[in-house]
C-alpha cells in the first residue's frame, strides 16, 4: 500500500550540494525588442507627418492635393521613423552591453 503511494509522488530534485557541483553561473542578457522600437518610431513619425500637413498652410496654386501630400509624407515618415527607432534600439543594446 505504501509502495503505490510512493510511486505517485514525484522524484525529489537535486540536493543543494549536487546543484552547486553541476550548476554553471550565467548572466541574463536583456536586449531591446527591435520591432517595438521600430513601430514606435514609425508611429511617431506618421503622427508628425499628419500634424505637419494639417498645420502648414497650402498655397492657392498647388497642383497636388492635400491627400496626395499626406500619403507621400506618411509613407516616407513611417520608413524613416522605423529606421530611427531601430537605430535607437541598437544604441540602447550597445549601452546595455557596456555595463
């Protein structure tokens, strides 16, 4: 009867002496999430592009519509913002490695 009860119990873990003998010290590397940095940079740049299009006055003889200007600025700003965000992530990672 006690044998069946012992089989249900999980095997005990290693002893502290055994752990100390086999364990290797490790360091945790905390790297930034590049996607989050790039998306944040792109979002901020798109927001800046939208504000710029809304704030800057248009001339009366403009041959291109506001929507076209907004579309081009949003695409260019998103690409540049993502690049800047990724560059910031690289700088943050290198600064973290230096410590």
